[in-house]
C-alpha cells in the first residue's frame, strides 16, 4: 500500500510482497522507488516487527498504529481494506503513533 498526501488525499496502489527478508527488502525498494516517505502499520501481535525492522533502516518515517484506535467500519474486514483505511487516516493526520522502544531497548526483550 502506498499513500501520497496532497490535494487529492491518499493515493493507493496495492502490491503483495513475501514476508521473507528478501521480500521485505523488495518492499523497501518499491516504497523508495515510489517516493513514499511515510509508512503506517497496525500493531497486530508480532507480525509488524519484521516489517518495522527492515523499513527502519531506510529513509521512511514509520508509524505504528494501535489496532484498538483504528478500528475499521464493521463489514469491511480485509487486509487490503485495512491498509487503505490506515493510509487514508495517515494522509488526513488522524493517527497518533504507538510507542516503539529504540532498538537498544528491544534487544533486552530477547
């Protein structure tokens, strides 16, 4: 999912990437090539962590959204629709970031 803020709101393009390291690096490359500056993801379980760690090495401003705060409208529950919803919320400045400890602190939790 890619979102570009501007007078038109969010621009969406949906692509699928593998969750392997190579797949996540391809995601980072695509986001970079698309001139994406902001990435938002939902804090669902631990699934966001590998994506966060790969993208945190890039030039992106990352935001982790609390799943409880961004509940979607009932009946629209798919991953793609959730991603579009998050992109729209981000483009309109309606998200606040959850706390993500710095890498040094995260290393203690292992």
